[in-house]
C-alpha cells in the first residue's frame, strides 16, 4: 500500500510514516495486521484514470521484481483496477477500505 500511495499520490515512505500512515487498525503480530487505506490513497485510486492505474501497476510490478518478488504485469494491473473499483464503491457508500498484510 505504501508503494501504491507513493506512486499514485507522490511522496516517500518516510513522509507517510511521519504522518502516521499506514494506520494499523487490528493485529500487528506475527500473523500480520489489518491496515486502513489512507484517505489520500483512497482518493488517488478513486480519481485515477485507467491509463494511470495501468502505468502504476507496471512500475509497481517492476519494483517488486527488483526486490525478488515476481508479479506479472497483468496481475498487477488487475490488482490496481480491482482495488480502485472497490475503493470507489466504498467511498460512494461512505465506507473505508482495509487490507490485511503479513
């Protein structure tokens, strides 16, 4: 999520940590944690054009590959597109979106 926020909305990891993002809402143990998608990332996802989501997905997949985590561009694109749709629906309903991370 931090990668996505930096790519979509700008900024750095350190800047996000400084403002308390990502915000942990449950867990934070060896099994993982539930974190809230920040309002800034939520807005960036909801407002992003399809071409921007595709571009971010490609960059994110390349970054993951540099870290030894293989994710193909089609999967990355599907994740970004589906997440943007989920966030858009949640925002229309006045809801937040949360993510479990290990």
